[in-house]
């Protein structure tokens, strides 16, 4: 059986960071019927000094939960099966949090984060009890996950990060958007009763159009754009390139696009995505309304041209679309850009 989905993934560490706190996974399950996507972003501050482990365990344990979810999805398609599957989707955050906390407890039993020496019991070293709430904070992480088939899309999220879909007609849409976070605060797997803080998106995919492309990313990517509309435009551009060039070509370039974004957000940037194996539009065919969509996006770009981070949106989007970036456009990244270079950049913005 041929896979119904193709997946890509990449991640880069933020500037001046020793290593990335993000973790990711993108894989095809269920004999090719389903795509499983996951990204997690460890908090990374001094209080969360083992959050790289927390993000890794979140992705690993979600993958195990999602595999079981896909197995249940294959069990049947009657009305009763769908009701049971919907209940399973609502329960999955509880499974995930429980498994994640067990991983923390096991690690703490062998390597206590407070630096205390292990007590020696009759069965070997022990840490002397379950972790307390403050211990879980050491491993704190956000999480975003999804399972998509040609009939169903389910997404789960706690904390920041982005879930984006791009439909057959090229229209991007943000799912599970809770609005801007307050400062650097975000909900986390390390919080008490974390499963109650999850947001869940359940969407049967019906109608004549094909399933959407699904993209999950950590907030280090979307923060590099001047406006969220620019980030959604980037998501649409990734799908356009997949349709036109194929996933293999996009996979080779994805890390480079994320690197450009990370230079502006300063944060780790991670993206995973799943695309239907046979896009309805056909490779290289943008469709009859491509010009109208381009005009609308161009208007958004011109409107945001004065924003100090607008160069990020243009740079990454231009890289996705294969548009060459001239020296004048590059000069707008630096305060010492000459007036002539700025004038050239503005002219390019008006005419593109």
C-alpha cells in the first residue's frame, strides 16, 4: 500500500544558544494511512535546566499515544466507532501527561535534579520518594501534536506554538490559536493537572476537496514574522513549493529557511509538516486564482513594510518562493544601510 502522506521536518537552534531545547517528530503510521506530527519546546530558563529532556519525552510519549490512536482509527468507521474515537481524542492529553510524568519520576529516581546523593536501599540506589511540583518544573515544556488522515484531523496543544493548515485552494488557516501570550509566560506540561490545559481540535474532513497540508511549529518560527498573517503566508508558500517541486526538494531547503527565521527571533525554530501524497492541483500548477492570491499577499507585505521585523517575513517568504534577494533588500537588515539602498528596497516592495 502506498503512503497517503509525505512528511518533512527540520529544526535549528537559536542564536547564541548552546543547544536547542526543541524536539520534533514527523512519521507515517497505520500502513501509510495517517501522519503523526509533534513538536515540543523546552522552556530553557535556569529554573527549567532539564527542559530539553522534557521536550524529548513529550514527543516520544505522544508518538506512542498517537500510534494507539491510529490503531483505534483503523478498527471501524461506523457511528459508534467515531464516538469512541472522539472520546479517545479527548482522553489522550491525560495519557500523555501521565506518561511524561512517569519519565520525569524515573529520571529523578536515578539522577535527582536537586543534586542530592541517592540513598542506598536493599534494591540499590533510590531517590526517596516521588517528585514534587517544583521538580516537574525543571523539565517544563510546551507541546503541539497532530494526527491526520484523509478523513480526519485531530490536534492537541498546551502552551505556545502554532498549528497551521493549508487547504487545496492555497488558503492558510491557523488552528488552536489562543491569542498572544502574556510576556514569556506559557502553559506547560509541568503544571498541575496539565491535561486540563490542553486545547483539542477535532475536524472530520468531508467534501470534494482533498485533505489539507498540516504544519506544526514552535513559537521561535512565528515570532520572527512581523505579523501572524506573514507567518501564515510562509506556511502557504511551503505548500506551494511542495506542490511545485516535491517534498524531497523542500526537505533539503527547510533548515535554511528556519535558520533565516531564527536569526531574527533569536529562539530555536522547529517545523514539521505532512502533505497529501497526491496534491489535487498537480505539481507546478498554482491554479487559475494564483494571481489573485499573489496580489492579496503582496498587499499584506506592502502594508507591513515599515515594521522592523518585516525583513524576516520577506526574506523567508522569498526563500520559499525562490525569489532572489538583492543587495538593497539585504541592506535593510542593518542600521547602517544607506538611503539609496533603502530607496531601492522600498521600490522593490512596491513593484513585487
